C-alpha cells in the first residue's frame, strides 16, 4: 500500500518548467525540488539563472540545469527539445508556465479593445498557446517513456470567464483579449491532450486567480470583495496544486482544470 509520502515523492524524476525565473515559476520549481525532482529551468535569453540555481541546490540538493529559450521563436523551441532528447536523461514532468500576462509590456496589448493590435495578438497566441502545443507534441515521446509522465499547463480564470470591467475603472490596468483567448484555448488543449496521449501521460491545468502584485488599492478592494476568501492569491498558494498534479498524488486525475482562485469563479 502506498503512503502519502511515497505518492508525493518525485525522487528520480526530471521536471522542465518554462517561465522558471518568474514569481510563480520560482515557487513551482522550489516545490518540485523539495519533492525531490531534478529540474530543467527554461526562460528567456536575458534571464539570470545563477542565483536561483545556487539557492535550489543549497536548499534541496538534486540536479538543476537551465536553458535560455525565447518561446516565441519556433527555432529556439526546436533547439530546446533537441537538447533535451540528446541528453539521454528523459523527462517525467512538463510544466508550461511561461506566458505573456496582462501586465506584459507589449505595444497594443493592455490598452482599450480598439487599440489592441493583431500583431500583438499573434505574439501572445504564439507564446501562450502555440509554444505549449509545440512543446507538448515534441516532448510527448519522452513523457510516454517515463515513469509518472505528466503535463501541467498554467491557464487562468480568464480562460473560463470574461473580465468584470468594473474592477479596472480608474486604474491603468487592463485585460487583453488575446490573454483570455489564449488561456481558454490552453484549457481546451489540456482536455484534448488528456484523451489523446493517455494512458501513458496525464495532462491537467491550473487556473490561478488574481495574484497580489502591488496592484492599485481600488482594484484590490474590488477584487477581494468578489472573492469568497476575501483576499488575492500569493505565489505560495500554488505550491499544493503543482505538487498534487505533478506527482502520483493525482495518478488517477487527467483532463482537469484546477481553479486556485479563492472561490472567485463560484458566484
């Protein structure tokens, strides 16, 4: 009979996390390292992995590798996958976390609908959805061959719900159309993959609610008033979700979208 400690252990497993140096990515890689996983950290060419890698090894031991990759560029994604395949070390867990989010500094992005641009829409879809498809497709052979092969896609509540614009009134914040469309597509891709690459690989998604990141006070007050738990999320709120879906704790769970939103979507 398995114990909880046995089910949650990731010793001997290798996990790749995109967007690894971001605030949410750092919590996820720290969680996976704590559970014993070896890590492959992936982020943009300007990302600084050194301090993060040293901290992970000091805290948890294990093997930590990193790879610079602009996920918007298909040739760079291909080189990343070729590197992984040639390493001979396999892959057990793929966490697709990287994305353009609502605050990303893109032209024609976090602006009124009339000013959002097709070019930026395409860029967002490339990173938030097409790159995920590409990595899932290219890395499925490694995941199928591995113990506990699984994919965890980081979606959003805005992949399921439309924005409440009253939250944004009087602020410079916005909610780009391409963000919600790409995250909605990601949730459906999760379901599609779950029926397609089963039974060897499980595929699930996490949909975060709003994470507190120094948003304007009036936005925070409005957001919290709509949330049953009466607060915005912190990055630490996602440790349990990624631990559950990446480990054998969820070995009979696939095709699901786990909302970690403080109850925001139940009204």
